[in-house]
């Protein structure tokens, strides 16, 4: 049966054919675009598309539109052509695309509107013939074709990069590489030109080529080339330009390594020595951009005597140049990434920073506050946890951590765009301190402000300020919800010895800060959930930024530790988010995010009814949760564990508990998936030396005996199944009562099958172990044991039944069962015991 959308699409496709045959190609194209958007894969729609595309080249709708746009300067025709090229499924024939390009290039760049940029970009992206044309023209003369394309727009200029990086349209790698080098040098030359206003365009070309092929192009970056790229890092330039320049600088430094860092340091030092304000601002801006990516090189430069001599006069109360002051503050802020730089800033610049804090403009005062927060947070705390600056022996309370935090909170409450980034950054650093964590978590108004500020940034596609504010805000939440790491017994002993030694020397109190203990962190986690953080985290998880995803996974792992919050997290979409984030990801950071998300998912699924989370149809399906949970059970391949750093078994334990809960799902899909994906590791964990792990695994196996796939692991009559049953029998004789109950429960279900009974009889102590369950003082173990014996004596037929009844008699089963019936008043045990005795009393 067709959906309404499909019916509408077929109707539009039929009309499109009629319109096309009548010569109304524009109307036909509009109908076809709408039909493709409604039902892109329906046979009648795709058939119509093929029919239309078989039209004679000269009469093609796209070609008609491009003629109107270029000849008549019809902007609406150009927009329609652009829309055509952006519609999925409407790829023009190669000859048509090439003729459209020729129409565009026949006009001077400034004779056409900016729409030409979009058209050229789309044609290059979609059509091989167009890329081949670009390649042919570049082979004739890179410079001539570069000049012809460059002024047509950012997209058109970057298309030159696309073509030289596509090996399929070049006769040889030598020719391609030659043109790539020529193009790279032309982009740098454009950047060096004075008086033009297209720096962003040339920077995009440079950045993209270096991003893809920096190893091969690094030799073309000389002092003059690197200097012009660094000049584009000027903080006074547009953020988009600086972003491209940063990418280019980072890629160059990554491949040039020490030689590149030395060249960078030499160029920056040279600008500083000129002592001209513009050069100083550029030098500081470049150092700010490099600190996050090459901190060692930037720190060496910052701490050098020559650099310090240039800095100190600028950090004076008599300084009048605002641009230099802002650039210096941004440099100090960036330098705080280095411990040595922070110490130097604290010693040499604290007085000036305090002065700017109280006397500067809004922008400089905010920046000074952020720098002070970073250096104060790093300094040793006094007994109350507060930190104050000392200048000439006097305490400066206005730049103590509590006062700075208060200032940042006030800025947050005002929600002014220009203040928020600095407030977020300052709090992100300050919130590592236990007293600040408590101060922030107890302020419900602040938490509400923080979440409301971050939500628009979570849905903003801009990779610049939005991601910076979002990362800083999530860092605050992560600090508030961070638990102390789980320590092994050996690690706990070492920590106690260290604390004892520190206490004797007066260095620190013994034991962790109470505000870092689990109870305090759990209270902060509850405050975050109650403030409405989950919808924010759902939005954040949709971003493709690895750093944001990592923070979200860590926060959710902490929030899910509180049992009382798990239901609320599940209701607000945490399960779906975590399943998506738990998908395997590349790199160490990606693997860590996946692990955190899987662990958080396990915690939630321990405490909630899976039937309430996973619909019988739709997403998420119950089986989609199995793979992330199973992944927790295996040790990472690259992990190395020692006595001092043993494996953390908490994720394994909680993963097992969650799988056990999933195995109770009404249909068998979850259980069958668990058996299929995780059985091998479950067999290993049944033999674990850790009691809790062995118990949880055995309880999961017991639940899996309710599905056919689980039963077949023990009852398919194979030798391997018999060996597995032997392990279950052995687990009925361990010290842990809960493990014995789980093993007994699994055997009670398995002995309903004759092949499992045979396997029990084939084991020398098989029947004896089952009878020992009957003799146990625990009523639940008695019931399981009696049920197993009842299955042996009542359900086995033929020779197997004779063997079973004889084995029970020979092991004094009659006396054992009689004793159970005398001692118990449990109706279920009494009934099962009588059923077990009848067959062997005949």
C-alpha cells in the first residue's frame, strides 16, 4: 500500500512527463525535484528521472537555465540552476555539465553574481568531465587558469584544490604534483599581495592543501611564506580567516616538527624585537594559536629571556595601547596551559593582572579574571580551601578564587554574549577545586543559567565560538560530577602511606577531601539532573566533535552512578543517546568515549525495566543495547595490567548485571543476541577468580536458560556442551551461596532435557552434587536441588531414565529426599520432592 507521500510523488512524476513533453521544462523540473524529495527510490519516480535525463543535450533544462543566467543576467534562473544541482538525484549529463561550465567561464568574473560560485562548485563536485576540464587547463598553465577562477568565489577557488587532489583526472602523479605545488605557491602569493580583501579565500586554499598533503608541500613554506600565514592569525582579523590560518599553521608544524618550531620561534622573536605595536599584536596572536598544538615550542619561546624582556614593559600601568593590552592578556591566558608558564605569570604579572581586573575595560578585565583564575587555581590552597594573591605582603581578596568565581557567576547571569566565553573559561578552570564545586552545585540559579546558555551552542553548527563555549561549559559539569577513581587494594595502601607521610611533614591533611567523596559527588550529580541537564546532553551528543562527545560520555557515566536518577535519565533519552555513542570509534579518544558510553548504558539498564525502554517495534531495539554491554566484558586488546595498575572490574560487573536484566525481556531476541555475541567471553568469566564476577556471570547464564539458544549451549548433545555442563555442576559446590543458587537454577531448567541429564550422569559426581543442594539449609537451594532430581527421575525416558533413577538411588537419593520432606514446610519443595520420590519408590 502506498503512503500519502508516495502517492503524491507518483502524481508529480506523471505531471512532470506531461509538462516535459509539452515543452514546459522548468515546471517539469520543479515537479521532479519535489517527487524526488518525497520518494527518492520509488521506481516510477526514478524512471521519470531517467526519461527526462535522456532528452537531447541542447534542450536540457539546466543548460537553458545557465544560458538565461549568463546571457540575460537572470538571477532567478541562476538560483534555479543552483537548486537543480543541489537536488539529490538530479545529476546533469557530463556533456551538459561541461557546456554549463563553458557558459559561466565565457563571462568575466565580475559580470556575474555570486551565484556563479555555487554553480561552479556544484559542477566540479558532481561531474568528472568538469574536473577533467580543470585538470586540462591547469596542465596548460596553472597561473592563467588560477587567475581565471580565483575571482569567481571562495568555492570556485577551493575547487582548484579539489582537482589537484583528485588523482583520477591526471595523466601521471608527476604532472599532478607539479600542478599542486604551483597552485600552492600561487595561493601564498595571493596572500602576500597588499590591498586585496580576499585573504580568507587564499587561506582556504592553503589550509586545505596543507591539511591533505602537508608532508609533500612543507618544503615550499619558506620564512616569507610562513610569516604571511602567521600574520593571518592576527586577533583583529575575522574569526574565519584566523581559523583557516590556524589550520594551516598546525598542519605545517605537525610535519615540519623541530625545524618548523624553530622557524616559528625565530619569526615571532623577530617581530617582538621590532617593538612596533602591529608586529607585537601579530606575534602574540600567533603564539596564542600555537600554544594548544605545540605547547613545548610555544612555552620555550614564552619563557626565553628575550621574550620576557619584551613582555615586561608592556605589562605596566602606563600602557596605553588597547590592542596590545588585549593581545598580551590573550597570550598570558593561552600560556597557562604550561605549568612553568603559569608559575612565571604568577610571579611576574600578578600585580599587573590585579590592576587590570579592577581598572581595565570590560574586555580586558574579563581576560585578566580568567588568567588569575587559572594561576590561583594552580597555587597551593590554605586550610579553608580559599586562595588569595599576595603582593608586597598584602592579600588581594578581589582576585582570590572565591571572588573570581563570584564574578564569573555574575557575568553568566547577565548572559551578555561578549562576557559569557570568558566566564565559562574561568569557571572551567576554577571548578577543579572542591570548594568551588560545592559552591556551584549548590547554586540552582547558576546551574539553570549554565544549561540555558549552553543549549543554543549545542545546536549551533558553527565550529568556532559555539564549540569553545560548549566545551568549557561541559567541562564545568564534568568537574562537578567527577568521582575519585576506583583504587585497587594495593593502590589504597600506597595512598594511605603517602597521606600519612604528608600529614607528618605538614604538607597536607590525610585522606581525600570530604567534598570529593562519593556522597558529595552523588549530591552534585542529583543537582545537575534536577537542573535539567539531560536535554542539553542529548543535543550535545548529536554533534560530531570528538571532544564534546567525550565529555558527554563521561558526564553521563557519572550521572548514571546515582541509582535514584537512572529512571529519569532513561525517560529523557539517555539510552538512545548512549547506544549511538557506544558505537565503535577510531583512535584512543574514540575508544574511550565508546567505553564510557557503554558503561553508562550498563548502569541505567541495571535499574530500569527494559520493557519500558525498548518498544516492541521501532528504535532503539532491545538488541541494539547488547553489543555495547558485551564490549565491557572483554579486556581491551592494547591494555596492559600490572599489580600496581590492575584491571578495573566494575564495568565488567555492571555490564553483566545489565545483560542479566536484558535477558528478562519478554521475547527471546535479547537473550539470543547475548548468546550469539557474548557466549565466548561468558564461558571465560564463569571461571573468574573474582567472586562477584563469577556470581554475576552465573546469574546471567541462569537467565539465558529461558531461551533456546542458551539451552543449546548445554543440551545439544555435543562434547563441548557436556564440558560446559560440568562447569555448572562444579559451581554448585563453591562457597558463594548466590553463585550456587544461580548454578542450581540453570541446572533445574537444563535437566528438563534428556541430553543434559545424560551429561549429568556421565560426570562421576554429577548426581552427588545435585543431591548436595537438596541437603543445604537454604530453602532456595533445596528447591533447586529437588527440582533437578525430580527431572532426573521423572523426565528421562528409556535407558537414560533407568540410569538416572539407579544413580539417584545409589547416591542415597531416597534418604536425602525423605529427609528434605521431613524438614521443610515449604509447599513448593514438598510437592516437587514427592514428584521426585515417586518414580524411584516403585
